[in-house]
C-alpha cells in the first residue's frame, strides 16, 4: 500500500489537507431522499472545491442522520464523483462480521481502486437496544475489537496464519495487485489511539465531540507509534465541527439548530434537526442553556476568515496532519455554502 494513499496533499494555500465528514443530516421537513440527494451533490461539489476526502459515518436509530449503511452510501457517492477519496468515518466493527466488512470494502476497492478508505470504530453508533438488534443475542462488543481487527486485516490481505480456524475462508473480491484499502482507526479516547500507534496505522480522533481528550490521545498515538508497512511515521486527522456563513451572527444562528438537536439526543428524544427559528424559540431551562452554550463553544464558527483562523489555531495546537470538517445545520444549502466558504478561505477552489 502506498503511503500516498493515506497522506493527503494540501491544495491552494492550505498547509494540511481539508476533508469532510458527511453525516447526511436530516432536517425537520426534509425527507431522507432529499437529504441523500443533497449528500450526493455535496460530494460532487466538494471534489470541485478541492477537498481531499469525504467520509460517511455509521449511525442507527437517529432520525437526524441518514447514513446508517456506509458501504451503500460510499458506493453511491463514488459512482457520482471521479477523484475525491471516499471512506467510512467509520464502520462500527463490533456491529458486523469482519468477513462481511472485508467483502463490502473489497468490492468498493475493486470498483474504485485508489479512492476508498476503511475507517473503523469500536462504539455501537446507537443506543444499547438497537446495538443488540444489530449484533444479535450473542454479538461481539468493544472488548473484542482487537481480535475483530486482526481477522478483518487477514481477510483483506488473504493472510491468515497457518492453522488459524479461518485459514481457508477467502474474502472475495480481493485485488492482490492493488492491495487493500487503507485501514484507519477512529477514536474519542486513548484505546484506539494507542492501538493505532502500536499497529502503525493512521488515526482519526473525534475532536468534534471529545475535545478535552484530543491532545492526550494524539500524544499517546504518537508516543506509541511503531513504523509499519503502512506508515513510516504517525499520521493523525481530527474531526472538527465548523460552520461558516456570510456573517458570524448568521453562523451562530445556524449552529443553534445543531445544538438543540444534540440536546434532544442527550435527553433520549432524538428528532430531525430543527430549523433556526425553532432553535431560537425553544424554551431552554438554565441547565439546557448551559448545555447549548457548551456545545457552541466547541464549534468553530464565523465568517469564512474567522473559521479559517479558528481551524488554523486548532491545527497548530494539535499538530494534526489533516482536518476533517463536519457541519450540523438544518438546511442542506446552508451546509454546502459553509463548505464552499471554507474552501474559498483556504484558496482550495482553483488550487492545484
């Protein structure tokens, strides 16, 4: 596997590659079909704007998120684009048999060689009841992740050790001539950071919802890193929540929709993302207002120049090799405009 398959190339005046985490967020009054069409159009435009890769996440049972099946959505987005890298941010491996994931991403890699990333996480991506429905009565959990990862890697490489119970099981299709899609480990704590370092794999940290753990986790990843056939030095990407608009006031107004959506999720009543008007008129209790303020403090928001400055400050603090931006707002048009403004601020559009 070429190191270039992992390390991005910055475009324009950006010092690090910029990428997108697309959650296929569903706003109130917007259908899943409309949402997924907007995700497809965003992928096309992100390619034109100069973003390096676009990943989709695995979430279940959430009315505000339409990306429950990453492999299906990746296939669709890849067919609608030509060069941008597509991947999972991520596949929640305990929800799936490693052979199934190997076959899905082996198929994607054969269809779109050199464009597919396989990001893996340990969390269920849902509530406990839905996780049980996904995994069955005797399903695996996060503690089984290292063993699952080893099996998945062996399926993708066609290289189980002699005498292994799965030695004769073959994941098809597999393309020995083009290798396997790059595996990334995703995390919001130290476990996956350390495991990624020990295995010499690239690491993506969920700064957008675990910001207090970002620097300790990245330090652990780098200190644990062992060079491998995949990477000769660490490569860390962080997920960042960011919203750019024409003015800082407009960006803040848009951001409140995502804040109310997160509040409802934490209260156990998930709903589609509310409109800015609904978020403005919601009768917040003092505790809820504190939650909203805390949520908004973790979002990089403002006009294009302000968002770029915020992202650059974060990059310098974390020494991240790549930034992956996610934007939770009600309107697909506002989300696309935010990504366009950020691309313009970084001179990606028209960059080489």
